[in-house]
C-alpha cells in the first residue's frame, strides 16, 4: 500500500492556473464559451474563483468603456444563478454607474459588500460616493480610506472638496 504524497499539489490547483491563463487570452468571441466550460468543472469553488478573477480583470478593464454593458449581459447569462458571481457582477455594475456619474443610491453603496466598499474607495473619484463612504462605510478601514481620498483631493485642487449630489434613481 502506498501513502499519498503530501507534497503533491491537488489537481484542481493546476486546473485553476490553466483556466486563468486561458481566460487571460481568450478572444472576446469565445469568452462566454470558455467561462461556461470553466463553470462546468467538478470543483465548484475553484471554478467560481477562476471566473471571479477573470471577471474582476475584465470589469476593471471595461469599467468606463462602452462595451461594458454588453459584456456584463453576456457574463450574467453565462454565470446564471451563481449567487456569489451574480452579486459581484452587480457590484461592478454599480461601480461603473458611480464612475460614469450615472444613477446610484446611498443604500446601494452602504449595503454593498466590504469588497465593494474597499474597491470603490480605491478606484472611484465621485465626491458624493467618497463622502458617503467616509461617513457610512461599513468598516473603519473603508471610512479612513475614503477620508484620505477626500483630503488628497482637497490637496490637489487647493480647494475644499465638494460633497457632490447623491444620484438617486
């Protein structure tokens, strides 16, 4: 009887790396098919993690691009009813709305995940959203980071940051 080698990497780790490499170079026309294939993997958590990493990269690339809505619709149809992935896609769509100064609500921002709030503080420049997160962010980390971004903005312009209007839909 042979004992398993504890140094061997589980096979799903290798597949994860291969999936990320393939998703990184997939042509746009083949993206939905590849994402669907990854999601059919027997290791559900690994497959969803790989798709999430891909989604984060692509959403960040397309955030203010006119192709984002079509890409988001394609991803929504492909990921189906997988709660984590649909929630994350919804949050990327909210980040896009804020970045483009489109409609959003305070409730959407304050009820969003910790990940969303941390990411929003890093990438958005909306005075209204940053002020909201500085006051009502879920964690001290988010509130402090938003306050720093506001102060940095004041320093760059030499004038107080405008609170901006909240966009309500």
